[in-house]
């Protein structure tokens, strides 16, 4: 408050210049009020002879009281001087420019009168008064002592209005903006302008709020024009919009008032529905409350007969109350009609249900809150405590039993902080000023949080603050960061059962929201505040600043149990050191947070529940104002039970809700220590997941796979060479042709698949690598084709076993075999790619093969196991046909020979029909031992060797053809052939039948 002493006055004199282009203003004598006069100052204006120019003269007028004399409240016209031989400037009038008041501290509050303003240079050196008058920028300044300055005349405008010429015009699309509309303001400039800013003054607010680009605000500027756009208008954006800029040495302020009507969701009803018994409650009370707005609203209730309406104001809102004194006989809908001049009425209904005799009801309950008798199937409502906003609801079930209480009550101050932070992200306010102010209040609000709504509102407030800081790239001082960490510690220490569990029931990703907000804000410390160390029971932070000279390796340790250590090798920071930029490394440990994060697991982790060590480590590197995310970090999490998975929290997984991911991280065995050591190739929030059933990757298993595939490829090439030599000899009848045609296609598919699978580890993994995707698709298709050709072979064999006298024509069977062997697996592989790739569940983590946890691998294993089952049935049928005559009718020698045939048949048919994949089923279950992996790898990778030995070289006709080609002689055969030649099996079966006959 300004306490006026003797007022002062600064005057401007208008002098006609006669015969001289420039005239010096002489010092006037004693002022009219008896004060002293100062030295005059001449404006640098050149005028022709006989013209009039304004010359500002600093005049110090002291008045004995606080009121101005009436004589100086207008322009003073002085009598003209008589002409003389030497022309002199004539003082023709005096005009008031500046009015100053002195407070009890001796400060001078000098305000410019209409048409005058302090110039920009003076505005930059002196503070403004607390309450600017009439939206006039630089209209009032505070001086510590009298200055020989004055308010200058603004550029003249129209001589009719005598108003100054403003170098710009402000226009908008509409002063009345409906909710959801987009506001557009355009500033057209006639002069060059600088320092352009936009402000919004809310109704009843003493100071305007700076508007900056945000989620709702966009600002554009071009030569001679500037524009402000605000999308999704609501009552939070109603008020006076101001455009402030500098031009012609002055500051200018143009403004427009924008009104925004309320919408139905802005009206708080208590209750919004009511179930009441007229026998127990003859009267009741209804209310509807609206937020403060620049529109005047009146309320009409209907029906209003026999009721009494009233209103009252409370903390930024206005409430209208209807006291119904007589209970209606039937169900009634009351309407709160909000009306504002020129607007359509806003009607808010409140349903009243009357409980009739015989209706099922929930009894009155006054255990915690007062719950009146409520009809079954309806929701009872109760108000929140005085300091909270929201409503408490309780459902009355159909059987007349009360349900649980659901409260949306939120602390009023916390809710105000939330709205303030949300509007800050939208574009209202300066993040550099607003964020520290809001953070200063968060610890107190976190300590008072008593409901799940309080917790969720607090987390949302932190989320919006983090987004505003990240977008504006501002830095926080120690005080602001301490407030953040204190609030975070209190949030992590909140009761899990009463607060976190209920909050996660509403928003399961609440813990992920907290992590993202804290790790964003924690790395925003000002460089001058480094080094910084802070420790609380649930939060430990260490931040250091390094220059171009960096130590050999960066290492950090935390006094957790067991101790947590992290190290960043120097070579990871070399690119930043070469740029000569200061580097800040922030390490943050958050205890208990890993238990609050949702159980979402990315590729390679499956859906099992893992144990966590009780903490999350966040490491971030800032190079200037840029975050550096690519770097190698080695972490030691101490002793762990079970097999560790090194993971990080990926906020992009599960539609932005976050999940654990293994990408770029791997577990390492610490030399001489049972601790869990992790190596990751990026920086973010890390932890470890322990599973007692998962074993670490075995290097020997990978080597065995490569050796086995190499041997299989070599064997398949030899098989192709053998077929090149003996093909015409071994396919003389249809059955042999079908048998060797399917085997040849199996060899070709398996050879291509093994080659592709062997080269896949050399390709860059990940869903963004086209080569990796192509290799995975080809391997999937070719391996499936191999097994489908096995199925074709089995089906031909089954047909010959069941229909002995029916011959298969080549021109019909071969197209069907091609359709089954190639088109079916191609369709399955394509469907798998289209179904699982968009979900991120197609590729295995870090490999170019199908994901074993997401479901893609089952589209391969499922058909393979089905084919193995069919082939097993065909094999059993073949054994029965083979053994029946020899074991039932033949002599003992023939029995022994038949048993030998069974063994040979198993050795031949088993690898061809892919029965080794039956063992592969065990590897898809929860692994208890690594032994099934080794057995399956050996059998499966050497399948090409088995096909060469038992499917090709042990075939009697192949052997005879090779002897004829290389030995030029046919060796006699005195043994019974038990090869896989289906024709022989048929002949043997028929011969046994004849013998039986």
C-alpha cells in the first residue's frame, strides 16, 4: 500500500518556435506552488519557423496536502507575449504528464497520465508499481529518489479523439468461445515491434499469466503479424487476453476479453441422483456448484413449488441450493437451470427416486458416514469433508446389502496444484517460475495424502511438471530438487494396502507414472549446484558434473543391502568428452518402486511373476541440455536367489503404460562373486528379475548348434550329390518315385532353412531390421515346409498300406503334394507375421527367430507336433504290417530277422518323420535342467546327417546303384532288405499273407 506524502508534479510546456528551427527552453522561475524548478530538457525535434513543438520541461511542484489544486487539473493556456525584434519561444500552455506520490519509506510512485508513458529504457531500469492502471504498460514506476525524468508523449493519433496512435490492432475470431472451440487472436503491426508476449488475466486475478506454446497454445509470428491460437477452450481459458510488445521506444498493451460458457461437466451436483423414503425423510436438499467465471449466472430450479432456493460462495466456486420441504409422491427429476444473458440455458438434471412400500432397500448406516435408506440398485452419495473436493459413493445391491465405499475426495489445495500443473503444460505460465513454486508445496501435500484420489492426483501433478520441464528444457536448483525427492520419498512410503493397491486398481500404471516423472525431473539440476548428494530412506541421489577432462571410468556405489554399484567405462563417454561439453551424471536409487510397477514383461520374459531386489536404479547423463541415452553401464546388484534377468523399464511398451524389457541388457557372471552383474548398452531405469526356473544362456549350446547345423548342411549337400548320380535307378516305380520325390524336397527345404538359420546370428536383430525379419520368416517357412513334405510322405505311405491294390496317378498326386508341402506352410508363416509383428511378439529378444514367449513360436511347434503325431500313427501301422506275418507264422530265425528289421525301420523312419521334435516339447515348458536342451539340439541339428545315413545311403536300391556306378559290379544280396522303401513293405506284407494262406 502506498502512503502518500506531499504530491509532486511533472509538467510539459508547449512552445511556438518563431524563426528558429531549434529553440532552447529557459528555466522557469518560481513555480505556482512555490516549489523549485529543475533544468529544462529539449526534445530532439526540428520544426520550421512559426511551427509549434512540444518541449518537455522538468518542473518540481510540491503541494502541502494530498490533493491537486483544481487549476492544474487541466491544460493551462498562457497569454501570448508581445512581438519583438528578436523572436523568442513563447509558452502557450502547460499539460500534466506525471503524478508522483511518496510513501513513508521515501519511495516515489510515479504514474503517467493519459497520453503519456515512460519510455522503454527507463522501464528496464526501474520496477513497476504493484497495480498497473488501465492496462497501461510502463505507466507507473517506482523511484528511490526524485529523477529528472518524465513521461513522454505517445505518438499522436486522430486529432478528433486525441488518443495516441497505437502501432497495431488486435482482433479475434469471437469474443464468445464455446467449450471445445479454438480461439484465434491476430495482431497486425504497422511498426516494427520487438519483445512480443501474450498474457491471460483470469477473472478476479490481480496479475496476468504468461502464455507460451504448449499442448493447447500455439504462437506464430511473421513480418508485421503475430497470432495466438488456443485449442479446446474451457472456462479455464476465459478472461482478458493481452498482447504486449515494444515499438517506437514504448511498450504497448492491446487486450480483448473472451468469455467461455460452462458445460454440464463443469457443474458439480450433490447429489446427482437420490433415493429417498418420504416416511423417514420428508424433506431433502439439492445443490449445484459452478466454478468462478467472467459470465454472470443465475439459477432457476424446476419444479420449485414448496421449496426454498439460496446460494453461497466458497473457495473459487458458487453454489446454488434448493431445500425441498415436501417430499414428492412419485419419482421426480429436478432441474438446475443455469442462465447467462445471451446464452442458451444450461440444464443439469438431478433424479429423485421415491422408495415405495415393499421395495427392497439398504438400511441406514452411520458407522463412518451417514448413509440414508437407499433403494436396491441405486447409488447413495455423501459429501466430502470441508477441505476436499469430490463425492463419496456407495452402491446398494439388488439384495439390499451395502457395497464398498468408493471415494473420489481430493484435497482442495492438491487439486488446485494439479490444475495449475496441467494448465502449465497446456501453455499457461512460465515453467521456470511455476515449477519450483509447485514443487515447494508437494512435500506437504504428500504428507497429507489420505486417499487413493490424493495419491493419483499427486502423481498426475508430478507427471505434468515433468512434461513441462522436458519441453521447456529448464533447470532446477537444489531447493526444488530436494522438494521433489522429499515428496517422492513420502509417496514411496505410503501404505500399500490402503493407498497404493486401491490407486493401482484404478490406474495400474501409477508406479510407471511416478518413475517417469522422477527420472525426468531428477536430471534437471543446474550445473552450478553440482556436486549434489541427497539421501532419504527410500530415495538416494548422487549427481556430479565433469568437464572435458574426464576420469578413466565413472563409478558409483550406494549403501544399500546388499551394496549397489555401477560403472560407466570411459569409452562410452568419449564422444561427449571430445565435444568439450560439460557432462552431468545423475544416479538415483528408488527403493520399493519395483514392487509398485505393474507386472508387464516384454519379449523374452513371458508372463511369469518374477522376484525383484526391492529397488530401481536410474542413471542419466546430460551433455548441456541434451540427454545422452546411449552408453555402456555395468551394474552389480549383489547376491540374488535364482537366475537373474537384467532388465530396464521401457515406458513405450504396452501402449505407453510401460513394462520390463531385456533389450540391450545381459547378465554376466561376476568373477569370484555370487552377485548378479548386469551389462546394458543404454541408460535408463534398471533392475533385475529373479526366476528360479530360468537358466542362463549356455555358450556351449550355441556352439553345438552351429557345429550341428554345419554338419547337417554338409550331409544334405552329399545327399543331393548322391541323388544326382542314382536318381534314374531308384525311381522306376510310382511308390519309389513318390518316396524319393518327397525326400528330395525335404532335403532342399532343410538345406535352405539350415543355411538361413546359421547365418541369422550375423544379422542385426530387432523388429526394425528388415534382414532379420526376412531371415525369421524364411526359416519359419522352410522348416515348416520340411515337415509338411514329411507329412506328404507319410500320407502316401498310409494310402499304400490301407489301399494295397489302388495305384496313385502321378499327375494328380504331385500337385497335391506341392500344395501341401509349400502353400500350406507359406500361409501359416504369413499369418504369423501379420498377427504377431504389430504386437511386438514376433521376434525373440536379441535373435532372428520366433519369440518363444509371445506365442509366435507355437505357430511352428503346433503344426510340427501335429505332423509328428500323424507320422507316429503311420509308423505304428507300418510296424504292424511288417511284423504280423513274420512274428506269427515264421520260424525263430525269421523272428530274429524281423526284430532286426524293426530296429532298422525305427532308425530310418524316426529322423525322417521328425520325431525328435517330440523332445522339443519339453524345452517349451519351465526348464528344470539344461539336459533336454542339449539332447534336442543334437538330434535336431543333425537331422540332415540322419536323412543322409538312414534315408539315402541305407536304401538298398541306392546302394546297388552306387555299386554299379563305382564298382561296375553288382554284389549279391542274401539278406532281407528293411529299408524305407514302401514298395518292399507292401510286397513283404503280401508275401506273408500268401504264406499264411
